[in-house]
């Protein structure tokens, strides 16, 4: 039987229409600024949109920051799926222009785009941190320790190196770790991490 917390790929019809609108914008802009690898629309839907959508049931409530947002994966997918305050942090200004255009076109008034490096971002109290294909876990944890509220949770999409990255982080970081198998990639894992703090503190 499916566990209550298991990531879901079920997309409500109205939400799917908005996600499709986002995907079409993503593919249109991709020809100019290389947001994702060039693939047909349905492959992009499976590989990118549904991959990010499965994070939704794993996210606790509260303001969210997506770091290294790039083309909005997973930040914009999450923002389409929920209406809580969402901050997208991206240093590439061309990608930021795309993120702002999607937010404007789809009426995502709860989205704020921060065109700067993660280290320079000054964010309000953040309860949820997300990232996908951004950096090794040790680097992500350093960002999480700085950005998250003490009660905050980080949810990271990781590939086949997830366990090795957890092992590498163990000497330096303490955290509560939950693992969820990806439903779009048999070799990928979603990590949900909380109570993050440097080892020895």
C-alpha cells in the first residue's frame, strides 16, 4: 500500500493546464538561453515537470526558497502547485528574466525572483529549501544551515550519488534524514532533511 508521504504524480486537470503553459514557455525560451537539454515536449514533461511535481507532498507548509532555480525546476513547478510565498534564487540574469516572465504570465503573485548568488541572497524566514541538480550535498547543507529557520526542512532531488553524498556529509553535518524513491527515475532519490546543524555544535 502506498505510504501517505510517498511522492505523487497525480496532477489535477486545472493545474496540469498551467504546468503545460509553463512547459511551453520553457521550451520556447530554451532555444535562446539553454535552460534544459533539448528534448520533445512529452519527454520534457516526464523528465522535468513530473520529476519536480512529485516533491509537492513532501513539502511542509511555510515560505519556500528554491536555490539555483535555473529554468524554474523545481521552483516554478512548486509555485504552480501551491500558493505559499516562494523565493527563486538565480545568479544568471537571463534566466531570472525568464523566471519573472513565467511568474507574470501565469499570475504567480506569490513568487519573488532574486537575481543574485545564493551567498548574497537576503531572504525572510524560510521554512522550506529546495534544489535540483545544483551542487554536492555538503554545499547544499551549508546553504540550508544559513537560510533555513531552525524548524526548517530541506528537500533535495538527488541522482544515483545520493547515498555517497550522505556518507561524505556525515562527518561534517548532523541532520534527520528521510529518503523517498523517485517515481520518475529508478536511480534517483528525494532527500528530506531537517534539524540540520554542523557536527560538533
